[in-house]
């Protein structure tokens, strides 16, 4: 290309960028006054101001200049970032109805075939599926003794796996995934899997690949430029294939249930969904159809597996690095439970230190630092700013969990954040790992029960030992984007 041609192309490009900027400015002006924020580049928006490896830290940094409520352009789309405990709570709790919809996330929409299931849906679809899921999970013991017994049983299978290691170091990643997945599996599929089941292990690998993929630069780029990313190769294609394989697995399970479902005696969540499908088969606008069954089951199984198992893996690493914490837990277990019976949920009220440790693990690891995106359901006036209907909102849960007003040593692991001066458990208003408001995590009760019972059972039976000096254990996340994932490590389980 000669100089004249290159100059012409450059001029055309500049004109296009200017016109795009003018168009964006007019749109923003017509919609009202958005919160302040950094000036966006044409097409790119403010992407270059974000560290792809630690997006949430970049967002926190921008809030130091633009305040706790500011506007960021992800590509050409404005996003309002809430980056303080007061702002997050004011939006999600005080204005729950206005901020209660799921925000724009193209990668999630692509995986869920346009927003099916619980996580990505909105409006009447979300209301119906959430109401049905809550009722059904409660009927199958969520928050009741029956689910507690399932966790206790699975914890014993896990203990047997650790005993087989004969105190040799191992990577606990898939051990935790297998145990946690079996708890939710017994609810949604009606049965547990054997730990060596090859199909089961493949399934767990797919879940990990999907969740970690959301936190990579490729996941970010897909959410910014979905039409472009659909046409080019890259690691995001593996993520999409993994999601397709997950969908295929669950679809087969639903089809198998169709052949054996007893309408008078449902065995699990899928059976209940199929019965509801039959009841509403003549309703044109029903949300209870095959896609609803597959993606709602996928959401419950996938989210219920990866979040809790990652928290357990991170939590054991933290305890391993703090032997004084482990010793104090051992003492409390010996005093309250002893060695001759399995821990139960009732023990939690008599074990304030263990309860504080579990809470502090969740706070410290900050599993989903940016929270899942929300969007406003109507034009909203928020702190003197005008946020147009449909605008995506980032409620930064990290800003709540690491707020120094609520947590004095916010960047350190300190169970004292949840203990009063008498050593009793003390609730903290800054504890929000499950989000809040209308979109609070459906499985909060189950997750809290699992974390307490699994960790307590492990430390009742074993002492943790690191094959490397504990000073070498790095608590910095290996991947930090949509989620914080711990470094891989090994530990030995030494029987008492």
C-alpha cells in the first residue's frame, strides 16, 4: 500500500471513530446523566485500563479517582460500577426491585441458549424457575435434616479416600469436587457417583474448565465482542465445547428420567421438573420445557459444585498456612464433638471459632469479587445520577468483603473478624459472599452447611501437613477474574 492509500485509510478510520464517539455521546446525553468515569476510546471503551489478570483490582483502583459509583465502558456499552459497601447495599437491598435483573453477559447467554435456566434468565422466566426451584429443593431437604445426612455420608466417603493416601501428599482439587458434586447430584439426579467413574471425572473437569474460562482474557473478550469471537479460533472455543458437552450429559439424564418418572413418587429435582412440564404442556407461554429442565439442572449442579469445592480447596490451604488456627479448631472439636461421632449442623452453634473460620475463609478468598452483573429494570435515579433502563451494573462484592470499616485487618486472614470480645460468634454486616437482594445465591444454606460439615469432619479425623515449608504456600489467586481460584498445592492428611 502506498503512502496516499495508507493516509486515506487512516483518515477514514479516524472519521468512523469520531462518528462513533458522537453517537455514543448523544445516546448518553439523551438518556440522562450517568455517573462520571474515565473517557472511553472508540470501540475499545475503557478495556485498556483494565488488567485482564485482575479485573476487579483495576475497577477498585478506578473508584479511587471517580468515586464509589462510576461509569465504565466495556467496549461500546456503558456499565455502572458500584464500589463501596454503602453503594452495593443501597442498590441490591434498598432498591432491590430496580436492580434485581441479571446483567448483560454474552458468554453466559451463549452457553444458556439465550438466557435459559436460573442464573442468566430474567423477568417472568426467572421468577417462575426460581420459585419452583426453591420449593422443590426444600421438599428434597435443602436446609433440613435429610440433606444434612447426605453431606455427612459423603464426608465419610471423602475421609476414606484421604485414608487411602496413607499420609502421602496429594492434590485435593478433584477430591473436593467429587465429594461436593455428589451432594448436589443426589438432589438433582437422585443418586451419587463412584469417585472413579470416568464419566463423572470428565464431567467435573468440564465444570472447572467452564468456570475458569470465564476468568481468562478470552472470556472477557467474548463478553466484549461476542460476534467477533464467534468467528475466530482460541481457547474460548474449548470453553464453549465444554459447555456443550455438559449440556449433552444433562440432556441424556433428563431423557433417561422421562422413561422412568413416577408422577406419584418423584425421586429428584429432574422428576419434579418433568412432572411440572406435563402439568403445563398445554400452556403456550410455559417456562417448563426441555430447555428449561436442562439449563436449570445445569445451573444447580455446576454452580453447586465449583463454588463450594473451590472454597474448600482454598480454605484448607489457608488453614495449612496457619497452624495456630488449625490447632485451635482441633481443640474446639475435641471439646464439643470428640472423636466418636460425626459432626452435625447443630454443633455449629456450639463452635464459635469453627464458624468464624468458615466465614473468614469465604470473606478472605473473595470467590466472585465482581459479583454477577445486574441491570436496572427501569430508568433509575441513583445518588443524583440517571441510570437508563437496561444498563448493566457491576456490584463489587470485593469492596464489601474487604471494607476496613467492617473488617479491621481486611487484607489478612483473621477469624477474629467474626468473634466478639468474649470469643462468641458475631455476625458482620460486611459479610456478603452470596450477594444480596433478589438475586442472592439460591444455594446459600446448602453451601454453608457443606463448608462447616466437610471442614469439621476433615479436621476431626486428620492433622494437615504441607510437604513444603508453609512460608512457600502462596495464597495469591492463580486466576483472578470472574472468580478467584487458588494456586495448586499438595497436603498430607495425617490420621489422629
